C-alpha cells in the first residue's frame, strides 16, 4: 500500500506545473462552441422584430442564461488528509440582438475577455478559470456566418500561469444585422465558494424572450431572493440536483440611463450557492443543504452578526497607531476622539489608495478595539449600502456592512479611499436602514433596535465653481477654482492630491507631515520610496487635471498653465483646487464684434433625448446637492456688452424637485453671471418628472448662450 501511494505521489509531482496551455485552450474552445451552437433553443431562430421597437438602438430577441454548480472531493498532495473540496461552476450567457443604430454597432463590434487563468491558492493546487466567446453575424438576407477563431487576437501573453486575455473586432457587422453571441465561463475553485449570480429582468434594450436554467448540486445550499418585483423561479428536483427555471417574454421596459439605481429599482434575483469549504466563512443558515427560496431575513441578518462576533482578532498595533491612540485619549469628547482615530486611518487609506482593511468585518473589529482603548463607548450596527439590496431584504451575510455608532448617533463605516472624511457619512450609506445593538458583550445575540443612517441636504453637499475669464486674441484665458463640501468631496483627495500633500494637511494633527513619516521603514528606504511616489504622483495628477478640464468643457484645452490644490478636505474643510488654462472655440468674431460662449463656462449639463425624456419610475440621485457657478468675464478694452444678449441669460425654474437660476449683470467692466442648480431630493417621485425635466432642459439650453461684445 505504501509503495502504491508513493508511486502515485511521484506521478502527481512529475506532472507539469501548468498542464493547460494555449493549445489545450483552443481545443477546449472548439468543443464548447460545437456544444453551445448545437443547443435546441428555438427562440434563437426568431428573426422578427416588432415594429414598435424600430426606434430602439437595439433589440434583444433572445437571451438565455444557464448555470451549473456542483461540489466534488479532489486529491491534493498539499491538502490535509490529501483531499480538498472543489466547487465546479459553469455559466452560459447567450444573446441574439438586432443592431439598429451606430451606438449599438459600436457596442457590439468589439469584445475583450479572459481566456484562462490557473492560479494556485493556499497550497491546495490550481484553480481553473476559463472563458469561451462565440460569435455569429446574421445578415438581413438570413445568411449566418460564424466569426473564425483566427479573428480573435491575444491582448497579452502574460507570464506562465497568469491570466491570459483576448479581444475580438467582429468583422463585417453592420447596422441592420443581428449578432448571436455567447460567453461561457467555467470556474473551478478549491475550498472557497463562487461569487453570487445576479439575474436582471431588464436591460438597456427591450427583451423579447429571457430564459434562465440553473442546476445545482443538492449537497450545497442554494439561497435566492427575488427583488423589486422579479418573477420567482419554478423549482424542481432530480436525484442529484436542485433545478431552477424562469422565463419571461416581452420585457418592453428598459433601464433608464439617467438618475436610475438598478439595485433599488430594477427587478432582479440574487442567487447564492454555498458549500462547506475551508477558505470561506460558512454561515449557520447555509449548513442546511438544498433549496431555500426567499429565506427569512432575520436568519440572514443573524449570519452577519455571527460573522462580526467570529471576527474578533487580537490586534497588535504599530508605533504610529499607538501614538494616535495615546493622543486621542487627551481630546475633550468622544466624537473628537473617534474622529481623530478614524481620520488617521482614512488618511492612510487615501494615501495608499486602498481600503484600510480588505474585509469590512476586520475593520469593524479593529476600529471597535481602538475606541475601547481610547475609552470611547459605542454601539454596533449592521446595514447595507445603496449598492446592495436593502437590509430588510438581505440575502447574504456578505452584503451586510458592520458600522460603529457613538452614543450621540455619529456613524462610522469601514474606510475606502474615496471617502470625504470622518464628519461626512459616505453617500452610499446615507438614509439606509440598519439594526443596532447597544450591548458591549454578546452583541450578536441582540436585542436589536431599528435605526436609519443619517442623510444630508443640498446645503451640505455643495460644489462652487469660480471662473475668471478674459479674452486673449482668439482664445479665452480661464482661471477656475472649484470648492467642494460634504459628499461632493468624495474621490477628490485620492484623485488630485499627492501623497506628500495629504501628509502635510491630513497628517499635521498627528505630527506626520511628510509621506516619509507615514512609512514604517528605515530612513534610507523611506526616502527612496517617498521619491518614487512623488515622481509617480506628479505624472498621474498632471494627467488627471487634463482629464478634469476636458470633462468640464467636453473639450481639451489648448494649454494648461498651472494647477494646484489649496484645501484638502481635512478637519471638516472643503476640498479646493485651481486650474489655469486657455481654450479655443469660445471666442468668435462677428464682423467688428465678438461673441463669447459664456454657456460653455459653467460645465457640461445633462441633455436628455428620445425615450430618455419619458419616465415611468422615480429618479434616484446619490444625494441632494447644490452646484454654483460665479463667472467673471472681463470685457476687453474698446468693447461694450450688448444689453439684449445679457438679458437673455437670466432664467429661473424653482419647484419641489429642483431649482435652476441664472442672474447676469454688467459691473466694473465685467460680465458677472451667477448660476445656481439645486437638486433638492435624493429620490424624486416620477410625478415630479416634468418639473425636473424643465429645469434640466433650461440648464442645457444655457450652455448654448452667448454674450455679444460690441466694438465701440
């Protein structure tokens, strides 16, 4: 017996490190294509598009999804007792789409996808990830042509064992054609669970036929929740599998592009499939095998609370964090102490452009211990973000976010680098339902109190743009300052501020005013790292400011003269930056006179066309906000302002949803324009759509306004 086992081990060890290469992948692709194209799916033979969709950019005649998941026990020389549990999954997505216009043609003319990836994790052997893309072009005549494998191009070879990708430019695809394509994924992973599957019963295009079929190993736990009116699965069983089927026809409603939160509004189903594995948390609710359709919310919430309790870690603090805790204890009140610690962690997150902890539960464990060390009493709570299902409809513990709540109600959530500061609740968590437990011990057992995370107002979230413009020959010289408060600060520090600037501003209260001082390295190494980071930041920020100017005007500048950040958003201060540049195309001669495109100096405004002007669902914004522009246009010597053109700038729309106002005047040799646009609500009822649309139209119309400067 020992000799047999030893011989087997020798065979395994002698196998190539990567027993799957490009040649194997090509053979696999042909096998998959043959199998998928031979499927008996009559809906993919349909060539008739109802006339009511003639004005749509594209129409999905058929959409089919199929998922299979099973769990097997595999031999591994690295695993405990030689056996690992492997989750094997396949996911087929196939579409038949009629191309009606240029936008749809551009979208479906190119594909970029992973070919295969075979990483080694945890010493358990290789995982196996593969993707196959198959494409057919169908002409109006009915002629079908499959895109040949030779048209697929490798994007990068990568190093041995690394992910390999490919791209495809679909040949001879034209407006009026149909494209029949599929994406087939396999993901075989060891001792961990696969990501959830999401089935959305809506698209940006109408869908004539959408069919779903899932077959899942009975040895696993299958949990799903239907949300926002999604149709339920028809469930059945075989000897070995749970089978889920759904089919919906004539989905005429499409996903709006403006002011729409698909997670909160679109009908969809979340499907979680869980096996008992070693590398993932296995919650209590999933230990029961088989199907759990729309399981009890309270049971799932309990899973999330138990994860928090199980994430208790004995933390060892580095010398910088110990210094922060020591200083925090000297501050006057609990919120000041908590803010001091939280903002230090946020500073480090922004500087390193990464979450402070990769797992929210670990952050909650760490931050709660830091508060305990600083003698700050607090409660614990769970919620979900706007990017997940509501807390009262939660389907998985992993969708819950642990938060800390001070006795005065102040909320702290796990840190991500785009956050604005400890004084601002991140927009993705504002106005979300949560449950709180005030007990310091055994909090996971309750009792739980319902709460709502605080929101904000349009007065809290303000972006003010001050523009000083002057004519320079045929160009316009512009000095623009942008000042942001509240949620409007989100993402700005990590985008436009260097690591050194962040240390100088955010690090000052901690005595860490250089990037080098944030590094737990020897002086010589820290100096080298700081120099490298400074060089990288300079290059990156220069490009980002170029993008910012182009985004503001929808056009690249002729030249950027200078940029700088003057306030970094720390200590409840605004984030402020300045840009100095010249633009062409905004000054034009009209005989002896000049026309100045002042409407192009307030930033781009939303323009809704076609079906986007019709609305049957509420409008969702990230948060209420205010946008203000103060424009000073210097009138060149020898010119005067046309009173008529100045008067045309004035406008006002003010209703329950929005306010848009423009006031223009001439004073001290300048054209002075004040613009105010206030989004009063996070969620605007569809009943107020016409009022909202009127203001959006006025704002867009203003971007075409000009001032005439008459030659004296």
